[in-house]
């Protein structure tokens, strides 16, 4: 994609401004046919010089780069146990599937180990490779532990929660906990005071206990429906409380395994498109293949793309990538493209407090974008003005 000979390169990148023209562009204000997005250096620009390079992307969709709040690994690499080099490989795997912003999630471990991992991951966050750290466990219910080691679970002591926050050196973004456990509500308040998202998950809470946790400052439902009591007509449990409260954003894993399509529709109907965040909850096998893996100290068998614990058979994360979640939401679930973009981009960006830089295609924001064909298959990925997956157009 050679630049026009008269184009003036950006001083930071050495590249000429670029115009992607002719696509259907999803903007916060609506969808624009035959639209264009201008990239100047690492940012989206509002106007382009006459001699900018123009690439025709007619019959494609242009959407913002995806934002994953909850991801344990990919490409054969674990964010919980991998080396920095392995973690970067996992990040790259998801990047090639459109995830331009990723929060690295850990699984339950002992406190010293989690503090050590927090230190390592915080360095990657400081370098800009990840958008922060999500601690999933160890402060979760043994009744709803899922793929977490029961002997390492503990009640959410605020002093221990504070240790993890401190170990993350300002890079803790979210912590999932069962708020009904002793110390749960005080831990939610502590997290809120420190600007860390308190997420309700792996919980056995009642409806009333969940309402208490929301009032204390919880703002996210970790993979709604999964690892929590089912919705009951006399005992509605946490699901009803999480869906009805405008303060809560609900995570959904849209891989066709974790949720029945009717459950997904129920969540969208009651929460609305501004309160849903699609996540992967991916583990090492995402983008890598079937086989045996370790999720923390637990062995996982991945068969036909579905990850389950070898012992007990519980679902153990997913092998999902967000480009697949996008396509399924539009083609199988028949959700409006604009709502899917909100769930993959704008809503998680807002939760992370980064709407000024990511989550939408607007002038001044990072040039993070995904190019999809008319069948919603990924064709190109750009992060901060650089093609990660080059569409080879023009």
C-alpha cells in the first residue's frame, strides 16, 4: 500500500495519512454507508489532506477495535502462569482476531502467587500491552467455583484485597468476588474507593444479597448466568438483581456453549444494549486448538473447541475470540450491528474509563479498528495506526 508521492508523512510514524473509503462505518451517532475513516499517525483524524493515501474498502464494514474485559489467555499461552514472552504471544493471538484492548485475567491461586503475577502483568500494562489486570478469584464461593481450585478459595478479607490492589501498582481494573461471603461488602466498598471495578461472580448470593452488593458499589456481573444460581420464580437469585439494575453492566460469553440463545436475548432485552459487554473468558486454547491444558493448577481438556475440566467436567473458560462473538451475535442472534459494536467496544471502554481514547471511531481517538467483509468475517485489524492484519487492499 504505497503512499501517494505527494503525501506528507506523520512525524511520529513516518507514514502518510490514510483514508479508508467506501465502507459501512459504525459510529456512535449511527451507521453510515459509503463512509470513510481517516488515520493520521496513531489517531483518527477529522479531515484529510488532498494528497492522503486512499484505500477503497467498499462492501466492507468498519468498526472500532474490540475491547475484552475478561481474558485468561490464548495462542497456547496463559496470563496466569506464562512468561512475559508467552503472555505477549497470547495478546498477539487475540489482537489478530480484532481485540485491540485486552484486560488480562488471572484465576484463583494463593495470595503470594497472585501478588507476584500482579507485579509481572503490571509491567505489561505500563508498557501498553494490556489495559490492566482482572483478578477472578480467590474470593469466590465454593458452591459456584467452576474451574477454580477449591482448596485455594478464601473469604474476601478487605486487607487481602488491598494487597492485590497494591501489588498491581495502579493497574488493577477489576476483581470478581462472591459478595455474600464474610467481608464481601466491605471488599466491594474498598474496591470502589480505589477505582477498581467490583464484579459479582462465582456467587451463591440471594436476590437481596446481590442488591446489597450493588448498593455497596458493585458495577459488573461476571459472565452472567454462568457460575451463579439460576433464575427462579420464587427465589430470583442474583440474575434478576443484576439484570434490573441500571448500575450493572453484564458480561456475556457468546460462544454458543456458555449461553442458550434465549438467555442471551433475555439479557439484551432486560439490560439493554448499553449495559452488555461481550467477553471471551478465553483460556490458552483460544486460537490454538484442541488438547490438554492447565488452567491454574487444574487440568483442562479441549475438544471441538469446548474447554472442560478433566476432573468433574465443568466448563473451563472458552476458546472464543471476539471476532467470532461478533459474527455470531449478528448472524445467529440477529442483534443489530450497532448494539453488537456497543457490547464489544463502547461499553467495555466506558467501564475502563478509556472512552476518550478507545471504543468508537471518532476524531482524536486511537486508530484502533476492525475491517469486516459483508459476511462479517474479519479481513483487517489496525491498532494505533498500524495494520496488525493487513487487508491487502488498494
